[in-house]
């Protein structure tokens, strides 16, 4: 009996080697961040993204769990970049006005 190794059916790597859900522009990491931030189940992710099938969602989550260390490093790198940009940009004019009015 031959054994056939299967890949992730709904996951492809784009030209920058970033895993995305096939047929969409949704990055696996974006779906994982939503699950983490909101505590959403696959069913809730499907409700929030009705253009994704549950199969696509489960495949993306499986890909994450099998590549967790690599994707977690990417998440950390992205967060560091956001922090750096925020420090460089300083406070926005809107934030300054809100702070002056005591709303922030």
C-alpha cells in the first residue's frame, strides 16, 4: 500500500513566501491574530469572514500550529515594527487635541 503525503490543501505561499489562504488575499497570520485577540473559534472566524470555508480556516490554523515558532517570530517582528513606527511618528494631531480636551 502506497502512502501519499498531503500538503495543506487550502494554503499557498505567495511570492514573498508568506502563507495565505488559497484563492484569497487573507494571510494565515491575520486569521491567527484575530483568533488570538478575540478568542474566536473557527465557527466565529467563519461568521466574521463568510467568504472563507471552515475547511480553509481549519487548514490555516493547522498550518499555524505546525509552523508556530516561525509564525510567532513573524508576529513579534511585526509588533516591533509597529512600536518603532509609533515612536518615530510621535503623537498624532488628533490624539494631541483629544488629550488637550481631557478625552485621552
